[in-house]
């Protein structure tokens, strides 16, 4: 029986995987890349893991699968909630095709559900008992010191402790993959490394040879490459391997605070202590959620809605104009501005943000409602990028779209299954 193996490297951009492979840091990956199709892939908008992985596993855009970000508003309110796997409105590939699957560390699949195989959810997972199916696997995971995620808070006090935690998290993930590979039967095996994303957020600059943590940066990718090589050596010649990322990464210079800018320009008025979305006042025309989602405060949609339907277009155009021309220190802040109907479709489009911004090089978009300055800089040196995820498949037999997006991955998997490769 032929098998499908999917390896995710969260946040790793096309250019970085290309460079590390050609420079000899990832020789096993480089060897694989010569055996199939390796190309750049577009992520979702916004380019965050919860949206991108939801699109990868369902083949749908947020307007259809219903996940627009790590947070969202409850209907007809300013109350925030955190979408999870139960929010997803369209079936995943393992639900639709019901192939016996092993799924390890896929972001935004918490809490897990009963399925044909084994499922350990990834970021954001809260309780181990709701992160594992079947639950009988939990004692073994504890024995292997399995971690649901890296403790990123350690980076703020000690980069050494953070790197140590990354190593322990990676080692536990590797032990878990080996145990499940060897002790369970399966047709599809999917493993996602999210330590890459954590490393790139804090140490994007460490890929430079003179950086203090260059060796640790390189060693992490060498270890992942070793596992890629190990998996490649375990499979039969006709098995299919897909290696991919959900979004790219780039240099971060400034965090740009959208809600502060909206306040500065008279679009957002806060009442009370002004620290929560429930403090939005009646004079508000627009407000934002991370990373660049702007919502018009419509009379018909929000408790303190101030914008009548006949003023909607005028308000949208006004906001698009000010963001399109925005510069800080001579640099353009926003790369692209979209209206929701330009990038989303499906029956959940009305819950979508009205305007979606994509940050330009160096600018990370934030929407902290409490922000009291236009931009900030902190410990992070890397930010998500939208147009440079990567995709690899170890065959030339499958036709891959010329302009590839994360939504296409599901249909590539479907084609593999329908051609009875599995």
C-alpha cells in the first residue's frame, strides 16, 4: 500500500529553505528537492498560522471555513472569542477521505475529535487531555515529555533558556513521531514542526554568521533536516512526500499599531478606561483586530454602530485612502489593502473584516486596543510574510498550479488519493 507523508515547517520561507539546502546545512532536504517539484506558495490573508493551516487542511478560504484569525468577534457584539477546531465549518482532508491517519502538531486543530487514527493537536492547544485522540496515548506522551508548544515567554528573560526549551520541545516531537510511525498502522502521516516559527520570530537575524546565536539557529535546521532524511529513508520509492510551510518570514523593523492610527485619525473613539473592545464608543467608525483586519462600525451589525449602510462605501474608501498612502520615516507601511470581497468568498463572508491590510517589508501590523503610540520595537526580529511560503512534492507526476496557494494543497492531496496512490 502506498502512503502519503506531509511534513510542515511552520513559517519557513521559500528563500530560507532554498538557501539552507544549497549551502549544505540541509543536505537531506536538498537531495529531496532534486526529485520533484519545489516552488514558492502564497499564504492566506492575513498570513497567520490559524488561518493558513485551516486553509491547507480544508482547501477553503476563510469565507468558507470561517476562521479569519486567532481572535474574532461574537455576532452583533464587541466580545472577543478564540476560534478553535470546532469553529472550522468545512471538513479536513482526514475527515472527508477517512484514510487512516497520524496527525501530529497541526496548528488550530484543538480540541481534537474522534477520527480514523491518531491526532495530537498543535498551537493553540491548552489541555493535553483535549489535545490527544485516542486518550489512551496520553501516558506515553507524558513519558516522552511531550510539549504542546515552546514556552516563548522564556525568550523575554533568557534566550539561552528559550533555545533550551525549543530543543526539548523538538526532541519530544521527534520521539513522538518515531513511536507513532513504528507502532501504528497508517495511510497518511502528517507532522508539523512549529519550533521553526518560534525561532524565526525571535532570531530571524541569527541566520547571519556573525550573530551570537548563529550556531544554534543552524543546528535547529540541521536537526530537522536529519529527521527529513530519516523519514525519506523509511519510505518506499512510490510513497509521496509533501514538505511545506504555511507562510513565510521576513525582517521586522517596527510593530505598527492600527487602532492607535485609527484613533489619531478620528475613526476610533473609546469610552471608559479605553482598554477593551467593549469600550468602543458611539462615535467610532472603524476598529481593528490583529494583524490587519479592520471592521466598519455598522449600525446594523454592532451594539454602538454609528455608520449607516448608505455611508458604508464612503467610510471604506476613506480608510483605504489613508492606509494606502501611509509612510513612516519615508517608508511605505502597507503593501496591500483589500476589501473582503476581493479575497474571500463563501457563506461566512459577512463575518469577515471589511478591510484587510498586508504589511510592507519591515512592518508588522498589530491591533492592540490599548496601544498609546504609533509604532513600537521589541525583542522580535522576524515577522510573517504572505507571498513566500514553500511547497515541495517528490514527484513530477502531479500537476501543480502555476500560481500556488495554500488552499491548493488540499486538492493535491485529494488528487493523490483519488488516483489510488494511497
